[in-house]
């Protein structure tokens, strides 16, 4: 006589995955991969914008250093285009000092962006 423990389990209680479970898992995996891909494109474009901002700040710093090495007796202005960055500057003499204003304009993926920098230099 057969014991109840010796019987094989029914097909519905066997371990394994159903087709629906596999499809749901693949859908979730695909959504995760698409999210990762879209995030990486945003990061790459942000890195490009950061590089342009760094170049613009470097151009402004160089211009301010050049202007500080000059004279501050009269007001003078100028414009230039350096490394794809447009720059304009004004040196305004004041009592015992001069104010330097530099405006930098450069392209980003969203259009033109401008940044203004101000510095002072001592007049002897």
C-alpha cells in the first residue's frame, strides 16, 4: 500500500516561474535600463555645460588679471572673443582704486548665458 508521503506533488505546486512572472520581471528590467540610459544622457550634457562654464570663468579670471596689471587713471572699455567666449569689460577709476567689471557670454545647450564678475584694484 502507498503512503501519502510517497506521492509526487501536483503540477500546480511545483517550484518554478510562470510565463507571466517572467514577463513582469523583463518589463521591470527594461524600465530600469531605460531610466539608466536617460540619466546618463543628462549627465553627459551637464558635464558639457560645466566645461563651458569653467572655460568662461577662466577667461574672466585671465581678463581681470590683465586689467589689474594696467593703469587705472582713466575709464576704458573693451570687448574680445576668446576660446568661443565673448567678453566685455569696463575699468572705472575711483578714489585710490578702480572698479573692474567683466561680462562673459557663452553658448549652452539652452542658448546664450551671461555672467558678470566685479573686482577692485588699488591705484598708487
